[in-house]
C-alpha cells in the first residue's frame, strides 16, 4: 500500500512541475509582447525590425602632408613646420653629421604650449617669438628674440644664434649682441622669476653666396657652434596692411595721408565677468579715434565676451592670440585666474611679453602702436578729433618753439585722468535720460587732479624708433630719436575708467564731457554691432553646418543604395538613421 501511494505522489509532483514550467513560459511570452507593444507606441521598432539601427560612425579624416603642416602651424604658430618639411628635412640641414643639425620639431623643448626652453650654464631662457628688424636707424638688419630669463642685471653666458635660410644647408652663426631687459629691477625683484628680455642677433654683411639678398626663416639659440638646438622659432616679418602706413611710404606726417595706428592689449582674463557691452563700446571708440586694427591676447574670458571677440575677429578688426605664463603654470581657468590675481609681480612681468610681441609682430603695419587696457581711452580735446591730429599737433607745437624733434619722438604720451563710478544726475543732462545710455557717456565725473606726468601714462609708440616697451612708456629707443614727449591735457588726456587710489568726495570731482563730441557716432556704431553680431556669427557656422548636412546626405544616399536589394524582401520601411 505504501509503494502504490508513493507512486501516486510522484506522478502528482511531476505533473505540478510540468504545469509550473508551462505557466512560466506563458508569462515570459506575455512580457515580450508588452515590450514590443510599448516600442511600437514610442515609434521605435515600427519597421518590424528587432532592434534600433545605430547611427553611422563618422570618422575624421587624418590630415596628410600639406594639410598636416598647416594644422601643426595653427597649434604652434611660432614653429615653422613648413620650412622644416620643405627645406630642412629633405635637404638634411646641418654642418656635418656631428655638428649643428637642424632641430626636428618633435625634439623641441616645448614649455607651457607657446614657449620653448633653452638652458645655457646657469641661465634658463624661455623663448616666445622672433622677429626681423630692418628699420633705417639700424646699422644691420637684426633678428630680435623675445624671451624671459631667470635672472636680471647679471652677466649672461656667451650665446649664439643659428640663422637658417631657404636653399642653404648650413646655419649662419651669430653671437647675441644685446640682452636688453624689458624691466627695471628696482620695480620688483624675486630670485628665479621670469624676467622679460629682448635678444638681438645682427645679420652679418658677409653671407654665403646662396643666401645673399635672402632673409632668415628660422632662428635657434645655442651655447656652442655645433650644438643641436633645443629650440626653433620662425622669424616673423609681416608685411604692411593693405592700407600702407605713412612712414613706410616715406610720407611727411603733415600731408593728407592718414597715420596708421594699431592697438595692443594685454592678456584678457575675464572668466567670470560679462564685459561684452563695455567691450563693444571700447572697440568702436578705438575705431572712431583712428585705430585700424586691435591686437589682443587671451588667457580666458566669459562665453558672452568670447562671442564679441569672435565677431571682431571675423570682421577683421581684431587679431587674437592665445597666451600662457612663462613660469609654466598650466592654462587652467580657475587656477590661472587666481594666480594672476594674487601674484602681482609675476603678472606684471608676463604682461610685457604681449606688449613687445605686438609691437614687433606688427612693426611694418603701423606708424604707431598704442598700449592700452580696455578701461582706457586716449581722447583728443578741443578741435582735435582723432589720433592723427594729435600727432600733427605735437609736431606743430615742436616746430613753433624752434625744436628739431618733430617726427623723431619715440613716443607721444598722455597724462592719466580717473573717471569715477559716480554717475551724473539725469536732470543735469537730458541726453543721459535716454534708456540704455552707453557707459562712457554716463560716466563723466572726473577726479579733478590729473596724475603726474609719467605715472599711469599711456603712449603712442613710434614704430620707427621704439626699441623696448613698458605698459606706460617706451623704455629704450633707437639712435636718432629724441626723448619721448608728453602732451598737455589741453590737447588730449588718457581717460581711465576706474576709481582713483586716493580717497575723494564730491568736491574732488569735475564734470568732463570730452567724449560727448563722439556721442552720436559712437551710439550708431555700437547699435550696428548689436544688430549684426549674430549675422556674422551665423555666417561662420553656416559653412560648417552645410558641410555636415552634405556629409549626412551623402551617407543617406549610400545607405539607400545598400538597402535597395532588401526592399523587395522587407516591405516595411527601414529604420531612420539618426
């Protein structure tokens, strides 16, 4: 009886197990149906296929040869890859197998992206850029190299320039003739900081026959004749702008040919503040006063400011160059900004690099280079309405007193005046009641005491005579130049839109509306920029978008051709490719 009962229980257990498995399979099948239905409602899988087709992989084409050279020069603009690729590499530039080989770009001692390193004895040089200087006041054309050195005021070890030419395998070796400091030690000194210097290498009169009447393309610094250089800089020699400057054409400044002014601006460091409105005002005011182009350097800026800079770059009024610190601190937004705010001496030393780079890079483009910040404007007064007239006025005043320096000033400088944050009451000037009045037209309360001449001043630097520049004046100039001249405040003033260092009250302020004679022109210019800002930026993006659309259209056509044989079998439409 127990055996028969056990057999019955076994049959019941097997039947229950089979039923459980059957129910489980039904449940799983029902779940799959629900998922398929949900996909159908969402528009996915409506073609009847079991999975969504992934997007087509878009590979970037690797640049080759000429295109690669061009892109490398965009990344490191001071390394002449084209010269190395077309001349130095195929011709095997060197003196012999063990002496002075041309440096391979991959062997350069790069430093913080835009610098190169060269160590000679106990001196570490950071090289930024090199330029050709062939001004009339020089005995010989000279290659200038803008560097920093970890010393100031001490003797430098003997250093040589390797000058490389097209079509000549061996370098022309020249000793560095001058180490010009672009800083005064008494202004501030700490050991082993990076002090700016300008090194000079005259091009000798006697040259190999193959390079007579040619100019050097690149330069390297070495300690000994046969050293393999750790650095290589292109020798910049930009031609004049389309509208040539008066001095390059040999014109007298009293003639009708307008003088050509370029404006140099130190590194932009506005990562958190939107200065776009102020910046547009400033750009347009520089244009009205006589600037033909602005040259600025970039640390980091607010996205809205970048939008404005993009506009002015695309319209050709601005040339913008990236900048890093010579001390090697990385280009990180928050860290870099904090360092520039808290390490004042390092900041001021590094500021002299863009000012002098701007001067030499554009030496033959302009009659005068103007170093100013974006809160500063050199404003003509009285009947004078532009910078050209200010230069004419300075020369006229010199001639009237019997002087012989007209045209020979290395710099024409303007006395500083502080325009405070105090805004005049609207009732005083009905014009200011206009909604959204411009900043410089609102702020007309000037601290009545001008700064002393030479303090916080800003200057027009004569491109034919200046040699090294500080933020506020010409430090050194070429033979034949007179002393810099400061113009009286009745002729012009440098308007500085910031609070003065000294405490003041309302009685220390005076109303100064010197800029209001440009009010109508300035308002119209600023309004035009705001109206057309997005138009220009759209034109920039349109070619890129069109290229993307063309690429996707081509991919779509190829996909259609691939699917044609399948359409006879699969009647459902193919899944769209995203």
